[in-house]
């Protein structure tokens, strides 16, 4: 069966651990030798694009990066026609999309065409699952384990946060999300994480949330899809900056993570981002290693690790 990663929950908890273990292996079988991987970006990217391209190269493959407007999902031609075209060239299709439904359409079209090509979500309006895999890898490396750790996310409970919540629930890390009212974690994400056995709390008090935290995590206030709401969001998030006073309330050995890009002085201060507890550059580098593990897992899991 072809495996995809559209949501963190597409991987069973044990499979997440497998991906992290693969990510830490010095060398993996070159399962993409002589084959292509299509990487489509409807929004800009520094980390995800470079990490994905290098992960494909690590596995012996040839990455083809495509800007969204070049193929124009449902503008230049239908998502289904793009899927069957790319599926004829590539062993893997990964995409950063404005509308998560584009990813589900890609999966459906490839399935209907009998093309065993995994689809990977490189960020949508719903989740950013490859970010969460790199985050788990970073936490495991920096703190020694995942189970029982307390992760606190401060800010917009958007794509990055949703994936982090699902990922923490899967590996037995507790997570607390602190957001201003109106920008908090949706009830569906809370109930899905709890149904998966996760410990999830949501609050609008960042100071209270951060008590006992092993990991303090934040994301931009104004996401790529939110540019029209920039002023309203900056106003709503006042008081949610991750600064030294907030980090001082976490556990003494706490680490600070940020998916990046960072906006110093908004969601995080320069002092914290550049400070001794920050692990953001390890986290960024781990995007490549976790993708290498993921791609290897997906291609093997589909019986296609040739
Ligand atoms: N964190 C992340 O996805 O970064 P990019 O948007 O640069 O890919
Ligand atoms: N929430 C951010 C994440 C960027 C990696 C966005 O969607 O722009």
C-alpha cells in the first residue's frame, strides 16, 4: 500500500520512532537512485525546500523543485492531471500548498491511476508534519528522550502547532498550547490528540503554561497565508512574545525551539533566539535528516525501496 504523509497521524507512533531512528543513521540505502522527486512550492521556503532537496540527494535521487505558478494547480490544469503527469516521472511528490485539499486530491488521483507514488505535505493550511518530525528529532537529541517531556507552544495554534500537538501525543510528550483567545488550538486537534493518549492543555496564559516546560516553542504570528490579517494578528498576540522573563519560568534545562523564519521582537526576542537555551539551528539542520528518514520510510513501507 502506498504510504503518504499529509498529517502526523498518517504515521503510527512506532512508525514515527522508526523515522527518527532512520534519520539518525549515518547512511541509508539509496532508495531513490536514478529516480526523481517532485517538490512543489506554492509559498516560499528556505528550510523545507533545501532540506527536501538534500534528503533526496542523500538517497541517490534527483529533486525537481517547481514553483506553484509553474504548474498552477486547478489554474493551468487540474490537480488530477498534474498528479498523473508528475507520477509518470517521479518516485515521490511533495508539496507546500495553500489549500490542504490539493494534497488529498493528489493522493486520490495517483491512487486512481494506479501510481504508487507517496505524497508528502511540505506545509498546508492544516499541518506541517515534516516540521514536527524534525522537532521530535531535535528534542530527542537535545533532551535524551521524548516520553514524559513537557513541551509548551506559545503563539498561533496554526499548522506548525497542530502537527506538534499530534506528534507529542504520539510519542508520550505532554503539550500545553498558550494562545490569545480566537487563535487557540481547535477542539478537533485537542480531542484527536487526547484520543491518541496524549496529554494536551490549552490556555491563554503563557506565564502559567511555561511552568515546568522542557521545551518552549514558538512560530510566527503572521503566517504566509495570513498577510491580509497582519495588523490584527500583531495586535492580538501582544503579550505572547517568548522573552527571557518567560523562558526563566521554564525548567532550568529547557530548550527553546522555533520552526523559523523568526521575527525578532515579535514572537521571540533576539536575546532568546540567540541565547544559550536556543537550539533553532540544530532544529533547522534536522529538517534534512528527518526528511531523509521519512522518505526512506515511505518508499520502503510502500514495498518500493528499490
Ligand atoms: N520551518 C520552515 O518550514 O521553514 P521554511 O518556510 O523556510 O521552509
Ligand atoms: N505558520 C507558518 C510556518 C512557517 C514555516 C506559516 O504557515 O507561514
